[in-house]
C-alpha cells in the first residue's frame, strides 16, 4: 500500500507491517498504544474491526498534517517527563477518535466493561499468535480461561464479527502478504496460513477479496 506523505496513519502492531520505502520525508514518527487502552476508548466498531483485520488506515487529506506534527513533537518531548503519560494517552485518544469519525464510521462505540477489555486483549493476542494453526473453540476457551461461547460473545460484542470469521481474516491477510512478497505456490501458502484444503482456501479468499488467489497474484504482479 502506498500512503501519501504527511498523513496520520494507524495499524495494529501484532500483525506484521513494514515500511519499505518513503520519499521526500525527513523523518516519521511511530507511537505504540497499549492494546487495553485502545479498546477502552470505545471507538466505532467498524474502525476497530478494520484495524484488527490488518487494514492500514490513514487520513484522506493532509488538512491536519501541521497539527499532527505539533502533537507528535509534544508527545516526544513529554514522553521523558514524569506524570505526562496519562496526558499523552488522552491526546492520542482524542486524535484517533477524530480520525475514526473522519473515516465516516457510523457504528456505535464498543460498550465493554473493564474486565471484558482485558479478556478481549487475551483473545486477540492468542488468535494473532496461533491463527495459522488448527484452532478449535475449546483451544481458545482454555487459553483465556473462558467458556468458548462466552469468549465468542464478548468478541462479537467488541468487533461485530465472530472469532471464526476473524481467524479467516487473519489467514487471508497472511496469504495476501505471501502472494505479494514470495514465490511460494498457492497450495503451500494455503496450508501455511492454516487452511486444511485448497478448496476451502480458494472459497474463503474469494469471499474476502472478491477474486481468486491466482487472479490476485496476477493483478499485483502487473
């Protein structure tokens, strides 16, 4: 993905991303927000869901670029000052909330109790580390000490999607990266990403991307 210069950008750090090239930029800033804090901000569900699927979201114009540079420089200075971390997080919350509304998400915020936020964090970390494996509902429940049905309930409450659908999103995002950056065969990619058959991989890929893996590879290699 090519991101225009001077745009405030956000992505989920547990899904690998890498800056491979940039032009006409003297420097860029990277801030890491604790996941539990992020979930507690009750951002629009569609916005959060896009991030957790691996999407990279950025402002559509450079209208706020000078303001963002001012904020980021202040965060950099304040990061070394005692008692400023709460202030930085409040400003980050305000900035990202504004961004979420710029992207025209109309969903209601996520209504989660604080203990549920911690459970959601555990579930998503487990899924991100294990989505290429053959995960079963009981595996997830055992990993986070919850009944599988309750784990799926609070996950869907937070992100508007089921755990199984989220796993599929992670696997397809992984497959897209492999198609883009390696010469692996489609069969090998399918099995590496956690699918137990080529037919299932092709059907899931088409459902999520609206084309076959082979068609996707041809388009990106042009």
